[in-house]
């Protein structure tokens, strides 16, 4: 076996060697070194080239934006300067606005000096005006005049001295409706107009700056304005040389173009300006969309911004800068340069680098193969010899010659093979011996585990059998009308002692299930406040018996219906509070339940059990949750098994939490844990059960017969004495064989059978019933002291309809009979006066229990004193049956609504 293992390992090693031949081990490092060096050089060159491209693109963008800024500054500042000169000429009397002939020639001369002005002139309030410019197609400079009182505009061709020589056009035109006239007159200062398009003059797209003219009394005389063609902006943008495919354009904040470096016009066939988003040049539109995605609306760009965009798979460097002047213009200057304009040479260098890498790689591979072949031959011979040794040929002798180091290695292999041969023989003997020991240990452990399980099952069965008689007759006597309170107390003591013993048995079985990982939670909908109140009532009695104060704090946000394993949650709380009471001699024990987090479907609750008892030493806290470990006062240790905290911790762990402990000796302890519960609304139907089963006196309908099959007379007697007083007839059998006989002869309505019996046990009885045509209709209730989940499932899978655990619980028995036989129970009826006098309570119209009149009057007196804390304290002394009546009063007290409390109490008192 050892030889096979070594052979397998050697085989895996040989496969690895075959996958990576020695010659490649020798060749690849050299190739990788060369390839890495050349590739790294190429990569660094490419990266540095790209960084250089980025730097160059940024510099060019900055330079282009700066040039556009300067050009816009100078181009758009000139009209303001000329307007100021004209105003000075008017002020000095050099320019008479009333003489349109002379002013026409003046503006004609000014248009000759400044060819970038498409129009310069003025209009007065009485419609008098004159001007000159280049707006009329086919003529370099023309003169327009607007005689006073006339709303027509007369356009003339001028001679070389500025005199009118030919009337070219007469147009209906009211200057006071022009945008620049209206804006300047309204603002009372120099303003820019909106960009406008004059369709009659085929693409005349100017922007106009106007200044109002006032007389000495600051009365408006008219407006002087100068028009600049936007075509000039596009021309100087096209003159800027950046790169072959660079894009420069100027736009308004709403996206309409002012100018573009493209040859495409900024207006369409209808003489409407293009928006940057629908411009025929697709790159411009893509740049605009990228700006909108990264910066939001164009109006939000307040500072110079840079952007890298991928357009049709190509990277573009984009710079956007706002341009503004003091007269209201607010534009954006955009410069975009594609990376490909710079990377052509870099890409060529990259291709050259790749070719050099491939050439160097080929040379390195050739040299490596030649070198590896020269070195590998003796090593391959050594490899073959090693494989033979790995295959079990330990007697093989190495024959290595030629290379001194390899020859010595071969001799070392010979010695190693001899040592391996000896070691393998010894190892095989040891492995066989150890395997036998492990097998024996496994069999012993399995036998011990089976013995433990059988012992616990047997112990549980044997203890539950006599407990069935004890607790059964205790319940029978409790239902009987005993003549004295002393006798009733005695029966109660018997029942409590039996239940205590049953609890100890269940603790041991629960611990066994937890250790075997077989304990399962069975969550059902329940009313949480009711469960907590029952725990409080049980613990409060024990605490008050020791002279302790028991305090219960519940959050006002505590949910009602939750899904939880009621039995296990109650078990944990009773264990923690029971320990707190046991180890506290003075002071108080407190249960606090707080809602930490509540959603629509789940709630996280914090449970805390605190006391002012003896506390726990720090070194003992670690042992608290170990099975059969007890710490603290030695005299009090004898009161339990040491299993309660161990089981509680493991149950809380199954529920998804962990019990935490804080304690100081002589100061008390605090046990807490968090649990998350699903919220439910249908808890009522699961909590209903058989209400008032302790007052059942019979049932309606025909008399029913119950067959009881059990080898123990006391078990049969318990069930018979519980059922016969209710009018049910019982027939008994000591084993399965007798049971079959009475089933056929007397034909009962239901069968209750034990499992472990002589002659014929319960499993065989169930099988016989289920296979017989005349018996298979019977409802079978299996009642056994073997209460493990496996035993219960086995009984139900074998044909049983219900399982009733021993010791028999009267309520559980009545519930099963009610369900299987569809019984309608009859209850003992108390007189209303007796109920009121005996319990000191009555019900209102909605069935809510109301305290006695005296108690309501006492609470009303406290309310008159406006003492909400006193109201809460008084209500906490009430019995839990008044919980539904007390809930709204407590809520009103917490909200300090004293008048509402008084009104509610007075309503109930008036009703009485």
C-alpha cells in the first residue's frame, strides 16, 4: 500500500514534468527576460508618448482658448469704442442727427474704416435715421435713410465720396420695433441685442450693440447701434490652426451656435440657427452630448472645465470655457482635439517596437533550444532512473557518466532507494496496526453512543410510566370536588412535584437531543404579551414567597402576534428567572422586554433577566453554560441539575441569538439575549385550544366508546377515570391480541394504545388494524412514554393518527378526542352573581373583564389627583385577566391624558 502511494505521487510528478519539459524550463526564462525588457521599453515609450500627447493637447487647447478669448475681446469691444466716439461727436456738435444727409455720409466713411461693421447708424423717436454698411448683397457699402414721419427704409448705392447715386430698395420698417432699439431704450445704457436673422438679405445674421441717445433733460431722442456679422466669428475660428481635425466653436448658453471652425454654416436652409446638439457635423453633436452628461445643463458651467470623450471609438480632448463681457454677453468657447491627430507617429513607433520584440523573441528561443538540448541529455537519463525508483524499482542502479555533479547525484539516488525500501516496509506495518486501532476505537464510540441513547430512552420510558399514574390521578383529583382546601393543596403539591420531576427528565432528553443536533424548533403563531404575562405570574409567586420584589418592564412598542416556539421560549425565560430568584435573598428580580427594531414583517426584541443576588465570579462565568456545571452558593446548587442554562443557551442559539452575562459578586447578575421574530396576525386560532377544559362535565350527542390497550393497569385507570366522569364509555385490554378481540366484538369509536406490551406490541396491533378490511376505519391514538421525535414519527408512519405523550395531559387528551370524534363539550355553568362575587369582576358589552366598582372608584380618585404614575402603579397590581381593559388606560396615562381617563372610568361607573 505504501509503495502504491509513493508510485501515485511519482506519477503525478511525472505528469507535471511531461507538461513542462526541461528544455522549456531552460528556454523560457531567457525568452521572458528579453521579451520583458523589450516589451517594458515599448510600453514605457508608448505611455510616455501618450503623456506627451496629453500635455501637448492641453497646451494647444489652452492656447486656442486664449486666442479665441483675445479675439472675442477685441472684436466685440470695438463697437463700444466707436459708439463712444460717435457720442462724443454728437456732444461736441460735430454730428447733427437732424441732418440725415451729412450723418449718412459720416457713417459711410466710418464703415469704410471698419469693414467688420455690417451696419452703423441711428434712429430717432420721430423715425428719422441714417446709417451705412455692407448688408445689401452685391454692394460693398450702401447708405440707408429714414425720413422723419415715414416708416419706410430707403437704401441707396453711394459713390466714392459717399453721395447717394441710386435707390436700391424701399422696405417697410419701423425702427422702434427693432430688438436693439427696445432693449437700449428700456435699459437706458449700452446693451447687446439677441442674435437675429434677416431672411430678406440671405443669411444676414448679426448681433447688434445699441446705446440710447438723450437730450439735456434726459429725454430719449433715439438709439444708435452697430451690427456685427456672426460670419466673422466663424472666419477667425477657421483661421486658428490647431490640428487637422480640431473643432472650435462658440455657442450661447441655450446651445445655439455663434460660430464654428467648420465650413458648414451655422444656419439651415430656412435661415434658422443650428443648436450645437443638432449641428450637421456629427462630432460637434457628440461633443455637446458628452458635455451635457458630464457637466449637466450648459448654463451650469461657471469655470473652465476639461473633459476626455470617446467618440466613435476615438478619444477627444475637450476644453470648455465661459466668455462674458460687461454688457451682457455670456457665451461658451469649446475646443476639441482628437487624439489621432497626435498619435500617428506614436502608433508607427509602437508597430516598430512590436516587430523588434518578435524578432528578439525568435532569436532568444533559438538560442535557448540549442542550450537546453546540450544540458538536458544527462538530466533526462537521470529522470528515467528516478521514474523507475518511483515506480517501485528500488533495486535499480543509476548509470550516470560525463557530468561530475550528476554522477554524484546518481549515487545519492542509489543510497536513497535502499533507505526507502527499508522505511516502506516498516511504515506498512505501522499503518496496518494504526488502522486496526482506529477501527476498534470507532466501534467502541458507536457502541457507547448507542448505549447512551438506549439508556436515555429506557430511563425516560421507565420514569414516565409511574409519572403517568402520579400526574394522571393528580389531574383526576384536581377535577373532583374535594371537601377541604388542605386536600386540594395536597393534590396541587403532588401535581407540582410530578411536573418538576417531568421537567428534569425533559431537560436531560433535551440536552441529549441538542448534543446529537436533533432538537428542532416548532414555531407557531402566539400572542406574545400573554406568554410573557404567564411567565411573570409564575415567577412572581415564587419571588414573593421569598420576600422579593418582582418587576416586569415591557416596551410600549411590544408586538402582539409573533411566530415562535412557545414551549422553548417559555422554557428559557423560566430557567433564567428561576435562577435569578434562587440566587437572590433580598432586593428584586426584574424581567425587561424591549423592542429594538420593528418592521412590517419582523421584530427584534431584547430580553433581560436581572437580579440583585449574590452575583457570579468572573472565573465562573465561562462555566455557566456547560452541562452539569453549577456555580455559586454550594447550598443552592443542590436545587437543580445544572442543565438549565446549558439547555437555554443552546435553545437561544437555535433561535438565532446568544445569551450574554454581566455580573458582579454581591451586586447581582444580568442575563440578556436578542431574538428576531416574524410578525403574524392569525395567532388567535392557534391560541384558542379547549378553553375551560377544567370545567368540562360532558358532551352532546350519542354515547361514545373508547378502547384502551395498555399492559399497565394504572395507565388504563388514568385514562378511564378522566373520561368516564364525562359520560364516555371505556373498555380495556392488556395487550394487542386482546385489543383486536374487543375491537371486533364491541366496535368502539376510537382506540388508544401503548407501544411496548407483551404478547403483541402496539406496532403490530396498528399494522393488523390497518391491514384488516373490517378494522382499518378505526382512528388510532398512540399513547407512549417513548416521546422522542423518532418514536413519535415511527408510530405515526406505522398507521397511528395522533400521538399522546405520557404522562397524559388532560387538556391534550380532551383536544385529541374533540378533534377525532368531533365532540361538542358541555361545560359547568356558574351563576352570574356567583361569578361576580367570587371573582370580583364582570364583563362589559364587548366581553371585556372589568374590575370591581371599588377598584374603579379608587383609580378615579387617583386620576382626580392628576397622578399618571400612580395610575400606572395601581393598574400593575391588577390580575392579568384585566389586561385588555387596562391597556387603553395605561396608554392614556403615558400620554398624560388625565381627562380622558376620568371620562372612561366614569362611563363604566355610570353603567354599574
